C-alpha cells in the first residue's frame, strides 16, 4: 500500500519518527522560513551518508538565511507551487527531485539524499547530497597486471560508473539503475551501448534482474547466482572483473555490464569460454607475446583438468603406456608409500586446496609464512616419512599452480573441482574413463549457454574471422576489423 505524504509537516515528521524509530543517525532539523517567519520547514538526512559541508552551505544556509527576504505566501498566491519556488529562488543543488509517497522518500533518505519538507505541502523535496566515506581507487588485487592501467573498481557505485564513462565517451552508452532487495534496496547498474549490444540480451538481463525477489543483496555474487544460466554447471557463465578497462572493452564488444553498489566486482554477460582465457594484459603487450601467454592459459586448463587423473590411470591400469625408465623410477619412489596412487593423489589434492584456502583466510602478514611452511616443510617431511612420493607432489603442485592461470578465479575454481571427477574416473576406468569424461565435458560445454549465446561461440560453431582474437591474438588492426564486422 502506497502511503501519500500529508500536507501537515507535523504529521509527516511524526510518521517518519515512528517508521524509523529513535535511530541516532537520523537527523531532523526543524526551522522557519519566509519573510514573515510563519512557514515551518524541516531538513532530514542520515548522518554519515551525506556531505555535511554541502548540506550546511547549499541547503540549510539558503533556507534559513538567504530566503528570508522572499515572500513565499505572496508568490504562492500567484499560482506557484512550493517546489517551483524553491527551484526558482532558493535551492542551488544540481540534482533535485520530488516525492509524493513515503516509500520514495525513505529510499532517497537512506541512499544519502537530504529531504526537505515544508508545511502545507504534500510533496517532499529530494536534494542529492551523497558524500559518505569510501575507499579510493586502487590497483585491483585479483587481476593485477605488469603492464596496463592500475585503476580498479571500488565499493562506490558512482565512482565505478564514472570510470566507465571516462573510457567510453559515446552518447549511446546507457547506464540504467535498478533497485534490488526488499530491505537492502541495493542499486544495480546495467551498462551497455545502445545499437551495439544485442537487444535480446539486454532485455533478458533486465528481465532476470527485475524478477529477483529477495530481502537483501550482499554483493555481486548474490546477483550472479540468481541470474546465471545452468546454476548447477561447474563452469561460470558470467564474467567477473575488478578492472574498468576489462568491463569497458566488453561493453565495446557489444556485451552488457552489471555493476552492484557496495562491491568492487563487476559482471559481463554473455560470458563465453574463450573470455576466461583472455587477459587485459594481452592487449597492452605485443601480439606475439600476448598470443604466447594466451596459448599457455589454454594449455594450463588441459594440464590442470587431465594430468592428475591421467597419472592415476597410467599407474593403476596402463603401465605399458609409460616409458620403462620412467615407470621404474616412479615405482622405486612409491615403494614405501602405503596408499594406492588414487588415494595418494586425492589426499594431496585435498591438502593443496586446504593450504590454498588457509593462505587466503589467514591475516596478510601470516599467510605467506603458512604457505611456505605448508608447501616446503610439510611436503619434504611427507616424502621423507614415506607417506607421499616425490612425483605425486610434483604433479599436484604443477597442476595447482596451473589452475590459477585463468584470467578470473571462477574458472580456476571450476577446473579445480572437475579434476577430482577425472581422478575418480582414472582410478575406476583408466584411460577409457578419462576419455569418456573428456567427451562428457565437451558435450556439456557445447550445450551450455550464457544469456542465449552458445558457450563455445567462435570455436563451436566455428567462426573463421573471429580466430584472430580467440586462441591467439593478432595485431590490433585485424582485431578491430573483426569487431567492425560484428557491428
């Protein structure tokens, strides 16, 4: 039920006090304006969300001092509304709005706006005065580059949209805001270039976000989980980035950006398989070096996914497929190990994931020390005690490092989970099990979609011109020709 504002200032203030309780951060300042000092008014704001100097200079000072010589009753008698008077003679705030219901008033108030109420008027005046403390623009921590911009998104929504505007000075750039969460009222921005982005994708993004029915949103991860395709697929169908240049590049490619207030991670849709192996740094270095690094990332994907399971399959069922010298060396190392190779590999994988998670959760000053102790001291001690073999530790360490070569952490986590399945298949069925698992993985990737776009687009179905910027990266001129053809 929509509650309309009353034309009585006292009644409106009593309603606000009743709804918001006795919260100490809600400031209500009552005063009198006008030449005859007979018109009552009030300013309401949330302490900590507004710029106090701005409110003092451009709202309170104006209403309490500078407007005293204006005959408000006389002007009103000439068929001018209260808010038209304030706009014409008083308030020098750029962003001003009106509200006639309590819900709109509360949304603006709790978002950092200053509310102006006047007696005998059933409208509220919403003056933009947001000025809370926020983290400055810093280098991204999850997607650091050697060569390239050092700017990263922050938790402030308008700072993030400004970083996009700086890079895309196009009149067709659309930045639309949607409010999600019945209680949190979290602002979500949808950014795209009109005429370049697919209208079906844009409408699908808007539809999925508008259908979200939750009480609160704690960050972009919650939005991602609620709007993504194939929620039970191990592969991410939404690209996460902490870099404004990556988001801008995606928008210029015709994709849709999603930015959530309160989180430094933005999202790009549709997200294809190839996008998770492309890094911003590929475009800040030479095409030859960028192509080499990109091929390394694809190789690391297959290495992480297949190597542990293949090792288990070879040592369990297919000794004849290994060089004799290598097999004898491995067998000698494992002579004192009490576990089968499948159990050994599985235990080491679990230990590696535990060490990685502990290094992330530990305090920053302690984390590197724990990682070194866990990786070197425990690993060496385990080999000397005959619990694990050296070759198994080498394989797990290499695959664990390779799993972090993806441009986003989501793909790395997905591959880390999948390799447990391949270890089980290798231990149960040998090489045929690895082959069957590979075929199922490929079939799943072919069937997967991201906002209606096939996940393996440009690879399957094959797109010859787009190969200039998929597995390899050619010169910028040739890549831009591909983008121009898409437009």
